[in-house]
C-alpha cells in the first residue's frame, strides 16, 4: 500500500510550466512585424510605386501611430512604361500616420525624374503638404553642376526646389546679352 501511495504521489507531481510575461503596454509593441517586404502601389490599375525594406513594424496603438523601417527603405517610382524614373533610399525611415510625414535618416539618396541626385543625412517628406525638406547638409549632383547647401525645400516631385546656404560652382555665360 505504501508503494502504491508513493507511486500515486510521484505521478501527480506538478511539472513547472514556462510562462510568458503579459504585455503591459500595447503601444510599445508592433501590430505588424514583417521582414523582407516588397509591395507595389497602383493607381487605376497602373503600377506607380514599389517599396521594399528588410523590416517593417507598424505601431498602431502608440499615442502617435507610426510605421518604422529600422533597417532602411527603398522607394521606386515608375513612369507609364514601367521604367523607374525616380527613387529614394535611406538606412532608416519612419512614417507618422496622423501627420502623413516621412522621416528618412542615414545616407539618404534620392534621384528625381530629371536624373538629379540628392544626398543628405536627414530628410522629411510631408505628404499632406506635398513637400520635401531638410535642414542638414545636402549635395545635389546635376548634369553639369554639383551644388552643396545646408538645407533645402522642394515640391513632392523634386523638380522645383530652393536651397539655403548654397555653395558650388556655377558657370556663367558672359557673352549672353541681357
């Protein structure tokens, strides 16, 4: 009888169960966590943009909801023939949903439809206002000029822009009549 009771007690012993801590603050946890993403955006059935990133996190419960691309992002814009006519690349990106504001950081490189290359370390793209701007050093490589400036502002297409504190070499045609 003692042996039977001993076996009974040993078989009913509780095994330790692994437990995971409860999520205390849902706003600090992403709703979506995706790796190696590529997505296309179309308008009226025509592919207009492609976005790719090594990681995409969506924080929908944060006080100011945002998307984060902690390992960088690459945007491409397509023309009607589906050829890439403009692109943006950075090592980090964050999109604030309520403000419709993109923040790009770390070796930001952008090529507009004219083929001009913009390089900076920190850039903002306000989709609501349809403008792109930076207050940091920017280098613009055009077909025949290289312009260095501290800060610029542009339309969303990067075709009309204004620079602050410009530096560079600008050829002047002295033979041209006024």
